[in-house]
C-alpha cells in the first residue's frame, strides 16, 4: 500500500504541482501584443502564418530550456553568466553593451505596447480615452513595483488571462474552421505579400528575449539543484505548449471572423467579434477585461526583466530595493507611460514592439548558446550537439527574418523620403 502511495506521489499528477516558472514565461508572452498580433495576422492573411507561430513555440521551448538549465545548474542569471563568459575585457564589455542595448530597447518597446494594450481594454469598457488610462496604468504599476507587492495580485491576473485563453480555444473549436487550410498554414511555410513584418512579429511576440533573463532567475526560486532538471523541462514544455495553443487559437478565430471581409480590427471592440460565436453580446466585455489583465501583468514583468538583465550584466545586486535596480525599471516604465500618453493608435505600436523583439532575438540567443557551451561552469550539463543544432537553427531563421525585416523597413523609409 505504501509503495502505491509513493508511486502516486512521484507520478505525473504530482509533477504538475511543480509547474511554475514556465507558466510565468507563458503568461508574460500572452500579453496584449500576442492578442493583437495574432488577431491582425489571422484577419489579414488567414491561416498562412501559422507556421511562424509553430516555429516560435519550438524556438521558445529550445531557448527557454537552456535558460532554465543555466539558472538551476550555475545558480546565476543570464546577465551574470554573460558578464562572466569572457575573460578579455574588451569582449566582456562589448557583450554587456549589446545585451543591455537589446534588452533595453526591447523592453521599452514592449512596455509601451503593454500599457497601450491594457489601456485599449479599459477604453472599450469605460468609453474614456486610452491616453488617460495608459498613464494611470503606468502609475499603478509603478506603485506595485516600488512596494514589491505585485505577487499579491499575480494569481488574479494570471487567472483572468487563463480564462480568456480557454475562451479562444473553445471558440476555435466551435467555429469549425477549415482543418486542411490550418494544416497547410502550420506545415507549408509562406510569406504572403505584405506579411513579412507580421511573420517577424509573431516570432517577436512569442520568443521574447527578456523572458530568457526572467526564466534563469525564476527557476532558482523553484528548484535547488540539477537533480530537478526533469521537472523544469516538463514545466517548460507544458506551459509554453499551452501558450502556443492559445496563440494559434487566436489566429484561427480571427481568420474565421475577419479574413476575406476587408475588416482590419483596430480596437478591442472590433477584435472581440471573433469571440461572438461563444460569448455573443458578452464578447466585447470579456475580451476587454482579458486584454487589460494581460497588459497590466506584462507592464510589470517587462521593467523587472530589464532590471534583472542589466543588474546581472553589470554585477549589481539583483534586489528590488537596490537603487541601481530601481533606476532601470523606472526608466523602462517611464518610456511606456510617455509612449501611452502620446495619443497614437495602439495597434501599430504593439506590432512594432513585436517586430523589434524579433530583430533583437538573435543577439540574445547567440550569447545564450555561447554561455551554454561553457563546460568549465556547466560540466556535463553544457549543451549537447543536438541542442546546439536546434539553437543554431533558431538563430539562423530569426536572423534571416530580422535582416529581411530591416531591409523592408529601409525600403519603406526610402520610399517615404523619395
């Protein structure tokens, strides 16, 4: 009898109780940027860019597993690991400067999108302009970060995001989409005319560079040594896999609701139409509350990630009460507050934020792979040949899309000048 109890305790159900850091990563990338980008993708190109989401989820699993392994084995954050990777002072500071630049730009762009997305949800509910709600959201986020009380509301916010997520999955089933077209979208890569920026954005909204820094730190709070790597991997695969399923469901529901109609949803009320098959007249309210929840939670995690990354890279204390640490998240948050008060349409800003992350991803991923091949520190837990191959493929694809994205932006700029 006791043996049976022990087996149950060590079984799959027991392992599910260890889910944690991976769920935090999934909750961080299912923000207003994901909802907006996936909705615009489905509305504009139907199922054609589902392959980009599939690639994004596999890439996220590969890179986040490395990040988690680094944190558990070395007890270091990714920022610290990069700082300690190079003995040559010049290379060390070049690495530090590149990472801080990448994370700083990425988190700042992301923060503006997070606040604007949450404000868009509140504007839909109240009728008050998002330019009012955005700064107010930023001020409230500042209060939580300053007092360190975010964890008190974290479970509520994640629960709201999960409720919205379940709704998208159920709606995707109810609408009875074209299964053959979905399979083609997943497994036959193509970039329709005008779809390059959105393809990069889908990658940028999922394979978020700052999550690599968050994950390496979060696993240290959950697991104490390398013996628990299997629990970490299960956490990573299940949580990110669910996040990917949610994102794909948003693309599918948007494709069914908008593609071919000529409608390009520009606010939460218009985006909510895709939920009407399940929620009817309640769709607008449900969508707006979920969008606010996603935006507000992400508006707190992005500044924190920037602070953790910068503090680790520069050798500062990773302590929320430290002055240097506070100064970083305050700067990122202020950028988001100012950006949200300018009165610009939130959708282009959110799309730009995801595209910026897609372009910056290769920089952080290359440094992560370099660190994960340091056998002096990781010993038998350093990357295997297969892990390096998978990581290399992720970097190569992300780099190619990033270069194409920069070229596309340059051509557009020249057209505007000319």
